[in-house]
């Protein structure tokens, strides 16, 4: 997962933040599902409704990234971001030895065609999979609608009277429609907001009155619990996250636990375990098919285990105080944690007011922390070098501080270690608090460092073709303290060019040094040519 995301981020730097959020959402959700799985094992002796609720939360987590809660928390933050801009910076211009600041992102990345195509391919594959799953569920729902169209409404008879009596006894205000059809399908509830109970023709004649009541109570439980709504939400999860095996595993667990939860409710309402078990087996004996999409039936998964649980006549344990407290703590932490993170990472909506307030107070800004995200080597060492170098530097504006750190710190550090195609994006600045009357600032940026390049050949030529250099090429080469095989260091290259100019100046000659480079992206080698324009002073 990490390597794929790295390719995608590198191939599409303009949306690197979105890919990063998607990757974070996937691993966070996966972790939550694993935790829920462990909790259900811990609660296997407790009520099925508790386990079902946990699986439902795990399902909904796919649709609710923590970033949404963090964004909500950011509006409550007392920390004010300052000087934050959306940057898309490449530290390459006119070749690796240029003195530039910003260049075309794709050129700076030096990405291969395959890397640039990776995001498009992944999005295409995801879209095809999502459409295929959606089409599959649409076919199943179309079958369900066909069943309802062919079914005839029931307005009297034993099944109708029993259903109405049970609805009245349970306090159900809204009456559920009852239909019947000559289709080999088990009884089931269809629909979400206007549920319809389907009974196959002749099923009531094949069941005793007690068995029929057990089946109908089971279906009324599905309606009261809104199981079809939960199933529809999880269908959406399976469509959007079809590639995630845990999304499908959760669906099976939800199906299993919801049926057991209904079993427990039927027995809790006074149902006879033997009669109820016989009614379920009778439905299976009649060889009635399983319900299609968005139809909550009665048979469900792991039928043998369900029958054994029903006949055991051992009621599920209620949650004791310690387990209730544990689940409540976990739930609160799951919500409060992201909100707290948002509080500590305020939105830029407060930028203008904070900047104006700081400007009026004459506050000086200093670098208090730098955080470099992305796949970066020696991250801690880079952050420490920049932080140490900026000790004692003061700025009258937070944006000036951020600009200085990015261009003079981050850019030079990466270019000094052969990463001349490094790309930094989306820096954010946040206040850390006053220290010694100065406002500390945290600078956060994401960097894609790219490949590390080494020096190949280093050649000096006179800019005027055919003319020899007045200073031997070997002497000029010694001014640039880089040798073949060394990591390309742009700072050293520029300092060497200045030394060359001083060398010529001592001979009363003005020198204009123009660097050129031949870049081998496969071997990560740079061959450099320095063309020197010699002009006698005063001429």
C-alpha cells in the first residue's frame, strides 16, 4: 500500500495532499476494523446487538475519515495559523545549476511516463471496480423490485391478522404492507422508509400459528432496528471500497450478528426456543431461496450455530459496568482524538485576523519547529539542521519567516545533497506560543525529494568558440570543490562560480560563467559544462 501511494503522490504532486489523506484514511480504517474484530471476540458471550453495533461503526468509518472530525475541531481551535499559503514549489530552473526558484512541477520531478500515468490508471481501475459492484447490486435490487411487482397485497387471512396483532402489541404505529407471491423465496422485509413484508404463497399454511408468529416477530425486529438502512449504507461502502477485503468481511459479520440479534429479541419477548428453531428450520425445509439485496430474511448465515444458540436457552450476558465503561471510553477517544488534533491544527480561515493583530502588536516571529512530511531520508537530521540554523533569526511577518525557511533552508538542504529535483508543497504555519516576547512558529511542509544525482564530467570552455581560456581549465575546475561521483551540491557549485569570477577579477578580467548540464535520469548522473565569457575590464 505504501509503495503504491508513493508512486501516485510522486506522479501527481498537484494532488499529493488528497492522495496522502486517502492513504491515511485507509490505514486508519483498517486499524479500527482490526480493533473492532478483537473487541467482538472479547464480547462473544454478550448480546449480539453489541457486536452488530461495533461492526456497523466499523462500516461507517469507511465513509467518515478522521480528517472530517479534525476539520470540525479546527474551527474550535485557539491556535491561529499565520502566513499559510498553498505552495507548489520546485527547486529547479534552467537545469540543476540554475539560481532559480520556481519551475514547472512535472519537469522538476523528472517523472517517467509510467509514474505520471499511475494516478490515472489507479483511478480508472477504481472506477471500473466501483461501477461493476454497483451494477451487480443493481441487478439484485432489480430482482427484488420484480418480486414486489409480481406479488399481490394481502388484506386479510391468518398471516395478515397475526401481523397486525403483533404490531399492535409491540406498539408499532406505522402499519407494514403485507404482500404474497408464488416465488421460491423465504419471508423477508423489503425497503427502508416504507417497508413491505413479503410472504411466499402457502408459507402460512406450512407453519403452525406459533411458528408463524415467531417468523413475523423476527421480521418486525428487522423493521424496528432499521437493518435494511444499515445494509444499504454498507452496500455503498462495498461499492466505494470494493478493493478492500475488510469491507466485504464486515458485511458478512453484520449479516451474521443482525440475525442473532433478532433471535435474541424474539426469545426475550417470550418466544419458545424450540418453536422458534423449528420455524426457521421449516422455512429451510420448504426450500425457500435466500432473500435478494436489501431484503432482511429469517435464515441468514451460520444457521447451525444459530439453532444451537437458540436451543441452548442461555440468555446472552448483559454488559457489566467495566465493559460499558471500556466501550464508552473507546468511543469517546475515537471522536475526541481527531477533534483534538483539529484543535491543534487550526484552519486558515483565521489567518487574516491573526496576522492583522500580530502586525499591530509589533510581534517578532522566530522558528520554533519545522516538520517535514513525505517520504524523506534523514528527516530528523534535516529538521534539526534547519532549526539550528534559524536560531536567533527574527522576522516581522510570519509569511516572511516561512518563505525564508522554504527557500533558504529546505531548498538548499535538499539541493546540497543531490536532490536537485525536490518538490515541496502545501506549507502551513501555526503559532506555538510566546517565548521571551517572541512568537514561535511551526512550519509544516511535504517534500518529494526525488532521485539523488551525482556528478559525472566537469568541463570548462570559452564562451567564444575556438578561443582558449586565459586561465587553465584545471585551475578553474579546482575552484569548484566537486569531483566525479560526488553528490551534486548546488550551493557548492554557485560558490565555486563566485570563486572563478574572483580569480578572473584578480587578472583584471570580468568573467560571466554560464552553467549547462546534460542529465541522465536513468543513471542519475549530471555532466556539467561551464562556459566562461571573458571580457577585459574597461574594454
